[in-house]
C-alpha cells in the first residue's frame, strides 16, 4: 500500500515538475520566431502543391513529430523510473 | 551523391525555364474573378485586318465557374469572330458584336482574337466578366408588358438586355444608385421604328431594380448575372431577395454560387424563406443541396448540420454552416411555377446562437403538436363546471421528462468537454509536449501572419502555387509564369497527369510515414526490452 502511494506521489511529482518546466520554458522563450519559420515553410511549400499534396505532407510530418515527442517523453520517463528503482 | 543531386536540380531548373519561355512568349496572367476590365494599353490596330492578342489565364475553375462575357464598350464595329482559346464566343443576340459570351470555359491560357475591318489606329477597351452564375444566362421573354422586380440589396450584378420590337418598346430600370458602366442613365434599352435591337449592359450596386417593358415586342432576352460577391460581406443579418416572377417557362433554374464565400466572420446561418403563400399551386422543386423535407440546404464543406421548419413555399429553411469555412459552392433552386404563381425567395444569413440547450432539448424531446397540448394539472378543478381539465397530461409529462434528460446529458457533455479542455491545456504545456503545442500554434498563426520584409520574396507564388515574373513587351505588360501548372498549356490530359503525380506522391508520403513509425516502434520495443533486462 505504501509502495503504491509512493509511486503515485513520485508520478505526481514528476508530472508537476514537467508541467512547471514546460510553463517555465514557454515563459522564457519567445515563440514568435517559430511563427516566422512556419511562415517561411508555408511560402516555400506552396509552389510544390501542384504535384505534391502538401497538406498530406505537413500532417504526416506533424504526426511524426508528435509521435517522436511522445517517444522522447517515454524514454525520459523510463530513465526517471529506472533512477528511482535503483535507489 | 550530393553532386548528382545538384546536377539533377540544375537540369530540372533549366528544363522548367526552357518550357516556360517556349510556351509563354507573351503572357499576362490574369486571375479571373468577379468582374474586371482590361484596357488594352495603346492597343492600336493599323490596317484593315488586325488581331489583338492578349492572354489571360484562368487558374481556378471556381474563378470563372460557367460563363465568361466579353464586352467592347467603346467600339462595336468589329467584325468577324471572337475566339477564346480556340472556342468561338457566342455573340449576344442583337448586340452589334459588342458583347460575346462563352459558357463553361476551360481552365487554361486564352487568347482573344478579333478582326478589324476599318482603317486607322484605335484604342480598344475590352471588359471581361467572369464568375456569372447562371448555367444558362439567357432568360427569354416573349410576352408583352411585364414588370420585373429584382431586389439585390447591395449585391453586385450585371444586367444585359436585348429587345427586338416592332413598335415602341421601352425598358426602364429604376432604383439604380450606382452605375459604373457604360454611363447610361436609368434607361436600359430602347426602341427602333421597325426592329429594335440594342444591347446595353450595366454593372450596378443596387438595392432594387424594377424593370418594366411597354409596347409590343416579340423578342426579349434578359441577362441577369448576379455575382453574389459583394466587395465586403454586409453586416449581418442581411437579406437577399430574389424575385423570379412571371416567366413563361414552367421550370426556371436559377443557379447561384458563392454564397458560402460569405461565410466567415462568425456568420453561421443561412436561411431561405418562401415569401409568397403559394400552397395551392405547385410546390418548389429544390434538388440537392437544397431539399424540402430533406433538411439540407447548403453543403459548404461536405458536411453540414441543417434543419428546417415549415414546409413548402411559405416555410422557413435554415442551414447551419461551418463559420470557419471559406469556399465556394453551388446553391441551386429549381422552381416550378406558372403564370399565376409569384414565388419569391429570400435569402438571409447571419448569426444565430447554436448553443441553445433548452430549445434543442425541447425539439429533440417532442414535436410542436405535443408541446402544444395542455399543461398537466394535479388535482381537479371542482369549481369549473363547464371546463374539462385533464388531471394528467401524460404526453406533456413525457415530454418534460425527456427534455430534462436531454438537458442533463448536455450538461454532462459540457462538463466532460470542459475537463478534457483543462487536461489538454495542462498536458499541452507539459515538457516536452509544450514544444509540440508551440509548433502547432505557430503553424496556425503563420497562416494569417506576414513574413518579415526581407523574406517577402518567398511569397512569390500565388494561391495556386504559380510563380510569375513581371515582363514588359512593347507597351504591354504582364507576367510570365516560371513555375507551376501555368507553364504548360492546361488541358484534360495535363490535368490528369498532374493529378496522377499528386496521387502517387500522396501515397509515397503515407508509406514513408508508416515506415518511420515502424522504425520508431521497433526502436521503442528494443529499448523497453533492454530496460527490462
């Protein structure tokens, strides 16, 4: 029982820490440059649209990036849990 | 490997430039949309035979949906044929070769050629109108005196009229506050002694037009081309009333399109109302996407959420439309009527709250008839000797219970949605998912943002991806496409080829995506296995 509570506490701690970290990053980084980069990408990709379905391309890239982020997140979670397991 | 890639890129670039210059020696790209004028710059024609060439390019079928009209407002003495990309334009009857039209023009580059038989230099002015909206723009009328009332409430329209008469024939149009071309006052067309034929046209932004004809005439052709594209959407709610009265034909088709282009800025409802009580005569035939009894009116984006109440000509038909969609679609009305019927239709669009749980629950629970039954009364009114008061109206009780059930379900749905939104907000800001959220938000914002001044050159392509460079040849100026489908003459086979390439590339992208996901999955599997060991 105590083990379960410890695990829940650990999980909550990790999630809270990640939320704080994410909010901290969002507060520090000015994302407006990202809008410009996306705008450049849009401008460059439009001329390709007549022979490449750019909507499909963008959604595929976006989906893959999302999966990649989940993969990195899972990998980080494994590292954290291994760290606490070995303690 | 890199050298091979560079060589291939260079070869592709040179090939495209060669094709571009070979195909489009003199080309001016003109996107046909709504109406516009081309004033041929010092387009002098010397000699007794001349041809004035210029090129226009229709890059989007929707830009010029079904008719292109070419009008020579200043000189109507040209003879011969007018061709539009090899398709001979049909002269507007009685227009003295001043006006021509072509139904269903193809996408592609067009040259407009005509021949001049008189000597001397001339400056030609040509107006090309596009985006007219009647499949058959000719509404023929062969009766005598009639009044036609057209209410357009500020919408742009083009009116062209031809009359051939035997005696005094007069056609008046009143109520036109703003006539931009060709400077005719309120009169549209007039008579001749023997045979009158003359065509004039007007572009008007008007609130209403009443056109009356007096006298005997045996041929009258009406062109009412309503673009339905105001320069700016009027502040809703706004109405567009189209009266189609007194036509002799038993079935009149009126095709309108562009309604959905008004969508946006929060406009989420369109409505069609039958103004005249015509219940004793034939019902209107409203085919897809309009359907009496089918609940569907306008399909702006393939999915729609529509309902209607009422039935027949006097009914009110509402359609809910996606207020984020911006596009073009057709709205077709097919109206059966005879001489005695005067059906009027009114279009409205504007805001309507879609968040009406009480009203929605009431409609879902019971019909209007069921709701109209008396309220349940517990107990008996002993003092009322003459009135029969129902002790329990189970119909109404059932309706109330079902309604409360729906309301509670709506409430639960809203709670779940709210929780989901909160969770998504928290998770979206959690490291490392905040990067994904930031990229998604940036991508959305980039659609409406502008690039910095130094990077504006990247926006060299138009909406269809065509990149053009400006050119000046003699007195003519225009632009030459150097990239995109415009570098080739478009026809059915080239369009099919582009579509095939696009389909293949789409499936290649999907294949690459699934391959990458497979590789990633394999990597995750091995890493988890290693961590277990």
